[in-house]
C-alpha cells in the first residue's frame, strides 16, 4: 500500500477556492448520504431518494448531472479519499490558476470525466474522483519535478520521496487505473478521462501563454528535450558547433593537492544538489545547501534566479545577515537585473531594521528610491529614509 502525504512545495497564497470545494463536498455529503434499502426492491441505496436524480446516469443523462454527480459520495471512505487527494494536489494548482480559474477548472474536469464515463461505461456514477483526477493531472504538468512524500507499508512501514512525474504517471494513472482494474464499483474510465483532460488543458494553457511557465513544468521539459534532440541531429550530420571558435592556448595542467581536489569535488556536489532542489522547488533544503557551499567557498556564485530565490527565502527564514550577504552578491554580479531597485529596497530594509547599519541602509534605499515606480514601494522607501535621517 502506498499513500502520498505531502508535496515538496507550498502555495504562495492561501488556497481558499480549494478549501471551499472541500467544504462544499463535505456539506453536500452530510445532506445527501443515507445508506438504506429500497422499500420496493430491497436493493442497497447510498443516497437519500431526492438526491439520486443528481447522479450521472449514462443511459439517460441530464445536462446538470455532468456537474452535480461530482459532489455526491457513496460513503465515508469515498469522500475522505477524494478530499484527501484534492487537498494534497489541489492547493498548489489553486495557487497557480487563481480562485475563479481553479473552480472553473475543477468543474470542467468533472464534465470531461463524466463524458468519458458516459462514452465508455453504462453504469451510474457519483463522486469527485474524476474532477480530482483532472486536478492531479494538472499538478503533473505544472510541477512534474517536485517531490511527493509517500508512506508505504508492506512487511514494514516507511516513507520516501518520489518525483511527482513518476508517482502520478506510473502509480496513479498506469498502475491504479490501467493495470489494476479489479474493483467493479470504481469508475476507472472517469478517472482516466479526468487525468487526460487535466493534462491536456494545462499543456494548452502553457503553450498559449495563458499561464506563466516556470521553466520546470512539463511543457518546458518537452521544449528542452526537443532542443537537445535538434542539437544532436545537427551534430550527427557533421556540423561542429565549436569549430568556429578561436583556438585556445594549451596550458600546463596545474598540479592540485588532494585537499584542493576534495574541495572542488565538494563544491561541484553542493552546486548540483542546490540545482536539483531548486528544480524540485524545495527551497528550504536548497537554502541550507547554499549556506554550506558558502562555508566551503564564499566566492561561489549561483545562477541569477537561484541566488535571488535563496536570498528571498533567507529573508523569510529570519536570517537577515545571510540574506543581506546573498543580496549583496546578487547586486554585485547581476548589475543589469531589471528589478534591481526592489533588491536594493529589500537590502536597505534589512540593514536599517535588523542589522543596524544605517550608512549601508541609506545607500541602498536612496539608490532604490530613484528607480522605483510602484507608489507603495516608493512610500515605504521614503518613510524608512526619513526615519533613518531623523
């Protein structure tokens, strides 16, 4: 048995829409669930009689049933499982799409999974699992390189981390819904239609620029793969991309001590681990590794976005000295950054409020004030300068 318990990323904003969908499902479940036997046929029924009209019945579907069926559930385990997975994967999708967009996407996922079930199966269906599958498919496209922490228990119990791409694609889609189709009362076709709809919609939105790509989503991964494929094809045809470069002088290889070699290997290892963790959007671990890298070699410089993300995270972790040092290094090595005034503003506030270095604070705040365009940020900057001068 394998169960996901958390992801390696957290939403930047509170996912109110996802919480609202979970609450609505629970309330409707409380109002409609009533296990009993039909007085005429003696068959076991799960819903109150008045709620049965809202199930999706493929043989005679009404339009509203393609939405309403997703808010009905046939038992405590049924609703708990669906709401648990919606909580695990929906929070970050909500954060990416916004509240209105996320609710609309959830309903679209319900409709498409209902259509898939109607076309491929003739049995009545209820439950949010198709819509949740669409949300999970969207998570796979948006955050494929993040880590899913799972609990497993076979002969023993333990936890481990698996990339979201492999866990969702292999475990949830392939194993659970294609290979292990053993339980008769599970709407496998609705699940698969939901996964397909969620993945397709997100890929289209990323391709059209309707939502901003992060460089780590599935669309970006496919583009990077295609560029590498094109490069290999060109090289295979005999083109040498380096032949036009001027010849370099051959230098005598420097003899390095064992200590120097170990240090270089450690630096290389730390830089690779930082890149991996940032790719997985695991900033807390990446930040800890960065501080370790600085202890080994304070002259190391990370790529622009990596360094900025880590500096911001250090500020959030209430480590002003380390954060200020990272911002300083950023401004020194990336002078042409288009939003350098915001970095200067943050650096000025750190020096003024936490590190008690007024001269450095004034220098950064005055430089930021001359370039800031946001009225709120300019006001904050000016107020801090006046406080320092007063």
